[in-house]
C-alpha cells in the first residue's frame, strides 16, 4: 500500500517537475521514486513488516510482493531504457514518464486486490494511461491507429468484464473474493448465473494477456506503439494480467474448475499454435515479438491450468524470465531506433557490436527455452508441474517450443552472422542508462533459473 | 570444481589477450586444463565415486547442483580434454585460429562438456547438454561455408527438438521423485509402459546427436558446411556426449524398458552400419565419405551399448576413444585436402602420395585405424562388440560384421582415389609442423590403445560393473 502511494506521488511530482523542461530531472525523480517503492515492497517481505500502511481492499501476500517487485523493476528498466525516446520531445517527457508511473500504480492494484472493485479499478488505472501512451507518437499514423484499436477493443473487454462481475455478484451477493469463494464452496451460488459471469471474466482476462482468440489487437498495437510502450505492455501488463488471472481462477473460482478448465484447455492449445505459427514468416521485429508473446501467454496459462500448489511461484519464474528477455530486446530496438522496424535492419548488428549480440543471444535463446538461461527453468517449472494432470497439453506445448525455436533462430542467425559489407551495419552506441538495463537483464537471464529458496 | 571452471576462466581471459597471442593462448589454456585433468586422474582410483561439488541445496523444482565423477565420467573428461589441444593444434595454421571468438567458443564448449560429464543431476545434465549447442552453433555460423544458413537452421532445430524429448522425460520423472540427483533418479521404480516412454524420450535426444539411422539426415550436410574444426568438434567430441548419456543416464534411469528397447535400438544401429557404409562407398565428396563412415561406426557402438553387459560396455568405451581419434585424423586429412585443393571431390585428386609423402603416410595410419586393422585402437573394440553381438543373435552379429568389409572398401577407396593414381594436380604442400604434430599425437593414441587396451578397460571397468548390475 505504501509503495503504491509512493509511485503515485512520484508520478504527480514528475508532472510538476516537467515544467522545468529538463527531462533529466524527471528521470531522476522517477528513478528515486521507483527505487523507494521497490525498497518499501521488499521491506514488507519481512515478518512482521518493517513499515506498513494497510487498506482492506489491497493485500500484499508473499507472492504478491514478488510480483509487485517484478512489475516495479520492469517499469524502472523500461523508463531508464526508453529515456532516449521520452526525452525527444522535451515538453512531453514528464507526461510520458508519469503516465507510465500511474499505470504501474494500476499494476500494483491488480496484484493486490481483494475485491472486484479494486480489480476493476486496477485494470482501468493500468490500461488508460497505456491507451494514451500507445498513441503518443502523434505524427505516426500507425501509432494513432494502434491507440484507437487498443482503446476500442480494450473498452469492449472492460465492458464484458464489468458485466461478468455483475453476474457473479448477482449469483453470490458479494464483491469480496473471500465472500465469492465462500458462497461458491458452500454451493449456494452455483448455477447458470455464476457460470456465465465466470466465463465473461475469463474472456476479459484472456483479452488482457492477449490469448487467442482474443489476440487480434496485439500485433497491430505492438507494432504501432513506440518501442518503450511495446516493452511495457509485453513485460508489465502481461505479468500483472497473468497474476490477476491466476489469483481469480485458482483461488476464487478454483472450485468451479470443472466449468472453466475445459474451455481454458482448448484456448491454451489454440493460443500456442496461433502464436507460433503466425510468428513464422513475420518480417517486422515488433510483430514477431507480438506473436511470440501470444505463444508465451499460452505457455504461461498452463501454470493456471495445472492447479498445483506451487503454480504461482512457477508463474512468477516464468514471467520473470520472459520480462527480462522482452526488456532487453526492446532496449536494443530503442538503441537501434529503426522507424521501419524491419527484420533486415537487424542483420549483422550482433557481430559488429559484440555486447549487443551477446544480449540478443541470451534473450532470444531464453525465449526459446535453451538452458542455462532463465527462460528454460521457467518453462520447465510450469510444464513439469502440469505434466501429471495434463500430459497431452504439455506434450503439445513442447511441440510448440520446437516450432518456436525456428523463428527465434532465424532472428539470431540474422543478427549474429557476418555481413559482406560490414560498413553498412550500424555501430550502436547505447547510452550508459541503456547499458545498465542490458547488464541487469543479462544478470537476470543468466542467474534467474538458479534461485535456491 | 577447478576442473569445470578452468575452461570458463580461460574463455573469459581471452577477452583481454591481444590478438597476436590468441591462438597461443587457446592452446596453452587447453593444455593447462589437460594438466588439471591429469592431476585428477592420478589421484583417482577406479572403484570410487568422487564428488566434486555438493552444495546441499535444492531449488524449488528439484535441481541439486551435485557434480562428481566415477570411472566412466573421468574417462570421458580426460578423453575430451586431451583432444581439445589436438584439435586446436591441428588448426593452428588456419586463419580461424587467430579469431578470438573461435577460441573462446571452443573453451566454452569444453566448459559445457566437462560439466556434462561431471553432472550428477538430471537437470544439470540437460542444462550442460543444451549449453554445448550454443558454441558449436556460433562456430558454424561464423566460420562455416557460405551456404550454411539453411543447413545450420536444420541442424539446430533438429537437435533442439530431440533434446525436448529428453526434457519431456525429465518432466515425466519430476512427479515421481523429490529431486533430480542421480541417486534419486536411479531409485525410481517405473512400470514398463512409462519406462518405455521415458527411455524413448531420452533416446530421441541421443539418437539425433549420435546420429542413429533414421535421425541422421542433418549430419552429412552439417559436417560438410562446417569449418574443419567444427566438424572435428561435432564428430569427435559432441557425439561422445550422447553415447555417454546412453550408458550413464538413459538405461540406468529406465532399466525396466531395456528388454523392450533392446531389439529396436540394436536394429537401428545395425541398419545404420550397413546403410551408411553403402552410401559412403558411393560418395564423391571426401568429407561426406567420412561423415557417413562416422554414422556407420557409431551405429555399431550404439548397438554395443544396448547389450548392456560389462564386456560390451568396456568395448564401447574403447571404441568411443578410437572413434574420436580416428574422426579427428580423418577430418584433418579431409580438411588439408580441401584447404589446399579447394575441392572435396575425390575424382579431382590423385597422385598426391608422390608429391606429399609425409601426408600420405600419416593419412594412411589414420585410415588403417578406421578400418580396425589389428594393433590399431579400432581392432579390439570392434572385435569385442561384434563378439557380443554374435552371442546376442548370430544374424545381428553377421550383419554388424559387414562393417569390417564396408569400412575397408570406403576407406581404401577414398584413400586410393585421392592419394594414388595418375597425378591430376601439379603441386601440393606437404604437412606443416602443427599438422604433423597433430597426426603424430593421434597416431600415438591409436597405437597405444591398439597394443594395450587394458589401460582403458581397467579404468572404466569397475564403474561399468556397477552400472551393468542396475537392470
């Protein structure tokens, strides 16, 4: 709760500081604010918490704290990695950064909610700043299109969600997660009213994590948005969307497992195949990332499907590795700053800039689940805990990993191979901030799998 | 632990070595590692299991970080670490040796392979198994022939998908055990049906890497486009990981399925012997001849492993060593020919023996070892495996025995067409000192193993007795 307030205040302060027209000040404020928030979050890990404000609508469990730290960390990395983009238009820097911070506030709400109000509020606070940010590249037609598309589809899914919440309330008479759970488990609420409500909430959540068949917005939106915003959507929004999904469906609606698991099973299979098969043959980098992120949504949803005790921890590990890969790749694309975002402009950059090449190798092979990168361990944990109950699903997921390695590999080969004319390959000069981001990502990807808890 | 970390240390050290000394640093690094390994070998007594790293920590999903070696593990480590300097030495005069990235990748590969042989944990084994793919991929990508990209993709995706089979088996095991340490995995009792699937998963990974008959289609292409050093690494060293994995991991984890799989895998191995042998006879490209020869040889080794008795397994390890030495020698010869003539077509060669007698002699030594002539390392191992295959079933032994005939035909044909006959080329530079040294070292190994194979058999014997009791 206190971290949430700190992030919110930082966002406010950033807007005022932006009046000085000195982007660096905004950055410094945001960095300090986020670091304090991360520190406060970590301090709550200890028992009893060193310092804590509390509010009944929000509760940070242990796993919630882990997810919050990750969300704040990714926001932090995106802000400092994307600073070279934010500072381009001096008069807007403050707005961009504070919008991202406000969105992070929503992310924290969505992690810690204990009732449907906070869930809905969190979702909206998370999404609305991003609708704006997606369109922040005003002169670019694609950006405007993406913003509109995201807004319309997002608004529609919010409507479905609200409708679903209303049905669930109608059935159970409660907005509290505990209350809903109690009336489901004592059997008073069961009926078609509840079932329809749950399925509607599921549809809206699947939209947020861009799972098929609710994924059509994501390639266009990812491609149209500024790189930093794409990174934020892929890393943070997906992370909290997944956690909220997990929380609602394994805890609150866990007893209704028989209702939704069949539907989710089919959608996971669909999501994996749609994501991976569409990713083959993409020629734009961010579209490739979008389709790969659809596929990864499918893999991560297996953690929710498995209904094992440790699945929240497995999901955290999965999103950890996924987020670091995305942040690293997006930072590189910010450094490259190619308007067209074509695959071909990445040719040879890894060979000419060995450090960048190393990061590309790490993050793509982590996405492809090649050990010793963290992505492998995330996948292994999610899949192996689901193997007992759903072996066929896991086998299908493994087959999909095999498909996935193909397009990651084509990109790695393009980025790392020697070009005939080396002088055409740009020599990249990341700023110090971007170096910091890349190094943190590399450390995260290399050590992420070996946490001993 | 220094056994594992030394290669990584030298790989990182290369970043600060000036470009002039890179190739020297590479060799010195591998020699130092060899020295460390010899230190371990001297203090090792074959009956022991030595623990190298045992942190007593377990991750949430059961990774224990345990590392150690028994006789076979240490044998593979010393074989690998002894061959790395030879590979670097044989490439010493090529431009590739001056590349920092090449030397670094070779050392990282050595790191991963050492880790693989030392791993006493299923996940750790998988981690190192996949880690070897990255350096070989980069070596092939950076230094391979121009037409490499499609072939490289095929190679990578093929081996990666194979490994996913092993991953699936590990996932299936995860529900049955509290952690993945070697002891826990051995303690699992499986019903034959699930043992069959688990073994199949492992076999898919190993069969593709070896490669065993129907999974070999990536191999000739990849060997051909790879730089000479890459081919040596692939054929002499990486394939050993799979053979070792079959002995140490695949069969002991799921021994319940051994009887069911025995016939299947032995058949595939034997088919590979004949099939690859016949194809090798018809090839014109010298690298492809040796690539198919390699498939033929390892088919026999695979069949030997599945017999899973102590004698056959000791012969298998002898044959692994032999195959590594011979593969390096043959691909070195092929590399020399390709390098100096700019062609791999054996019809375009001829009469080289007259111009380059030293090369002809040392090439002949390797070729004879490849044919399993007595007093070379190939003889004892091949003989013992064939003998055991005969006692398994005489038909199997008879078909497998054809390897001796085929081996003689394709090796002698390749040697004769390239070395003798009417001279078709005017000039051919004879062996450089480093190539001569590499051939010499390999031949010493070949002859020692041929005359005194007991040195290997004693080393791996006690561990194999223990392992073959598992079923």
